C-alpha cells in the first residue's frame, strides 16, 4: 500500500458495520479493523494510525470510553472519532468531554465522514506542530527568547530568584513579558506544581480579601466555605499581576503572609500554611508608586532582595529578528496560514521601530502580517497616491464592478488605519470597528482576494 495514504483504525464488534465501512472507505484510506480493545491497542502500538473510529459500545459490557482513555494514555494527540447508535446531544457531549475529537452515528454519509476525518487529522497536526515548536523554545530558554546582553542578564536574574522560596517583584512596561518571567521562575523553582496568576486590576476591591484568603461558612451573610488563591497555590507559585492595584490595607496582609508563611480564611482564626513562592508584578514606576503610596514601602522592602526589571524591546533591538521569526512560525501554525517570509528590508524596518507596546505589540504586528501579508503604517489615510483606482480605471468599469472596487479600497484603508492605531492588535481593532475577531479576519481575507 502507498505509505502516504491516511491510515485509519476502526474498532467495532459489529461485522455488518465493519463490512459497510470497508466497502465505502478502502479506496480512499488504508483501513485496519479490530474487534476488541486488546487487538486495537496492539495494532496501534505496532502500526500507528492517523485516526481511529471507535464504537462506544463494543458489547459484553465493554465501554469504548475506557479504550479511548487507553489510546490517549499512550498517544495524547491521536484523533479519535466515536461511533454511536445514539446520536443524541448527551452522547455527543459525553464523547467530547472524554477527549474524542468528534462523533458519528452508524449511518454515516461518506462525504461528511471524509470531511470529519480530514478535519480531525488536520487539527491534530496543527496541535502537534504547535507543541513541537513550543517544546523547542522551552528547551532553549523557556519562552525567554533573545540573545542580547539584556536578555542574558535577565536569565541570570531569573535563575538566581528561582533558587529559593523568597518573594520576587517583577517590574517592566506593558507588553514586555512579565508573566513569562513569572512562568520561567515557576518552571525552574517547582515544575509540576501549581502556577496561579491573578490579575489584581480585574478584582473588585470589596472582594479582594475573599479572593486572596477565602472564607468559612457564616463569616458574613451568604458566606460559604471557599478556599482563597493562597490556599489553592499552597506549595506552588502565586503570581499577583499589577500588585499596586491592591488596597494598601490588604498589602499589609500580604506582608504578614510573606513574613509568617501562613494566613487565615475570612471568618476564622485557624492558621493555614503557605509553602509556595509569591511573585508580583507592576508596570508602574517604582519611585512613583512608593511616593504616592500605591505600593507600601514595607512590602517593597520584603521584595528588596529579588526585584527583576524586564527590559523594553527598544533596549534590545538585536532580539527583534529572532522574536519576529518565532512569532511568524507560531502564528502561521495557529492560524493555519502558509508561512510568509520577512525580507531584509522589512526586518530592518522592524528593528528600527520603538515598539511602545513592546513584545506584545510585535507579536500582534506579526499576526496581522500573517493574516494580510503586509505591515500596517501610521499614515494610511494621508493620500491616494498609492491607489490603483484612478478616474481612468473607474471609467472603464461597469457600475457594479466600480462600486465593488471602491468599497474594497475603502475597506483596505479603513482596516489598515484601525489596525495601525491599535498597534497591530487584531482583537482591539475588531472591537473598535464593532466586529468580532473572526469577522475582521473574514473581511481581511475578502479584501485580499
């Protein structure tokens, strides 16, 4: 058989169904049949498959979901499509919750089945490529990409800060990658343990104590036994993003947890130990935060031995090429787009930019480039000298064609201007235009066709 053909394993005890599928699919796929779990797992171990069609009920009390678990234990990315006599929503939900990528009934339409198989295989291929790329980056430096002196110094500081349980304060402008630094510290300090991030700016002040420390039933009206994020983190890493958003009175409670390594739920005096590592971040100026009281000085002094500043991208421009190529590879896989190239002139332009939104802005700009094939500029409405729609060109078009061409030209300029104003962030641009992110991508595709 042609080794390039898609190889499908069908696991079912229904001989009639197996025969029907064999007649339908043999011309299109390399088919292997199994009647029970032992045969199926042995066949996958020996041959390997691109996808599996697995009956939910194999008879004699054999649960197909157990076989699904066994498949995923040995090959987590193997796409498994469940086959069921019951095509109800409950059956479908159960299959998907268990990790199946899709489900079909026992009367499949061949064209639909082919689409489902192709989609499942392609989705898993993308996941595998993404996982491989992420693993490659993780093995290099986690996600701390770059070989500038600033980045080498940052990695040295991270390694030092990860050596013990002491708290760490991470500072830096918006978009520099403070959470990536926190995750790298976690990876070095306690891999496999919990990493719990909390965006302090998103938590209402009146519920902050409950969020941090939890409560016991009866502590206040409607209170239930709820663990706080300190309790959930326990011996892992708790990352408080934008710590200056926490009320100073609660910052005093944080100081007590750091010093005593224990805390109390709201409504009880029972002490609960915290054996983990506390990380915090801020994008504000430390001198200003200490001066205006948004960061307590006594809390800052407890972080004093481990304060890590993440450099802005403009201070490490030599890292722009490797970051741009990394984002280009990743976004091409995520968005299922052909990989584009970044030429020398374009790369030079990227390196010259100041990137006020830092690495996040660069990532968003690369995503926009992957979608539309061009970087946006700041003066897109400055004139029409670059327009192909001259009066002469329009004169030779019929009304409908001219209207379509002018509308496309307007859409191109409008979307370019909004995307540029949003620093290349397609999500923010879509929101500003009153569209969904999917709707904006659809519009960009239509403009470019």
